[in-house]
C-alpha cells in the first residue's frame, strides 16, 4: 500500500514538474485591427492597439477590446493543464457597431425644443399630429385640451445594443402659441432588452437616422 501511494505521489510530482517546465507563464503578443482601440486585461486598461499579455500558469485572463463605433470584443486566454495553450500571437479584427451605423450624433436628443407658430391652435395641433404620425405609428397619449402628446416607445435591437425612441409634446404657451417637443433617445448595452426595463436604459446623444428630420420638419411647417 505504501509503495502504491509513493508511486501515485511520484506520478503527480512528475506531472506537476513537467507542466511547470513546459508551460510556465505564457506571453501572447496581442494585436488589434484598430491601433487606438483600448485593451483591458482583467478589468484594467493596459494599452492600445498592441499589447504583450502575460498568462500565469494555472490561470486564465480576460481581455476586453473597446473603441467607440465598434463592437466590444471579449476573449479569454487560459494557461492550464489539459486545454489548448494560448497562442504566441493573436490578431483581433474589430467589427463595426451596427447601432452606431444606424444613428447619428445630435444636439436635439433628450432636450426640449420650443417651436412657436402663428397658426390657430386647432390647425397647429392637427398639423403637429400629422407630422408625428408620419414617423411614429402609435400615440400613447394625446390630449389637445392640455396640449400634451406622447408616442409609444419604438424599439430597435442591434448586436450589442437596444435603442428605444419616443416623442413628447407639451404646450409651452398660448400667447404666442408655442409647443415644446422632445425627441427621447435611450440606449441599453445589450441586445434584445425589454422596452419595460427602464433601469437598463440611459439617455443617448445619438438618434436613429429615421427620426433625424422630425424636429426640423415640425419647425418648418408650424412656423410657415
């Protein structure tokens, strides 16, 4: 029994020594297609574009690659017995963020834009409603007496983001007649997020291109 135990311990010791000698720490020369992309290793920003990543024996490291306008990259390298060892070199090709391609930066998102008009209140409200329903299919609340209108959220899902958009109209004054219009644009950092998950959304200074003309159209047509 003692001889068997000694043999087992010897085999384990040899295996440990063999792995330690053959594996040890590994270094991966990591390169990203975008030279200014930020490289994070286990949550710490370590460099941009190119980095030598150290993987200790019996350990794994998590690498994250970020650049505005591109999808976030996540890679794990492990240096453990029984699994494929990390490569000596690794090239990561970043992919364009489809949510950025479908939107554009703007200073009219999530702010009240006041629009004055010389039209009669009934005519102005009718015209405003016509403009809005050209862009939004569902009006969640509409009250001409108080001059308040709110569309339902419109949700569009992308590979790593979910965007929701709505329009809110409030009566600013009756003399002169003026309305405040707010185009609300919010983003969640994951795909297929429920529109009801308010805690996952935050205001975004970008709007979907399909809505980029709605404020200008309202200003032009109500003001004429």
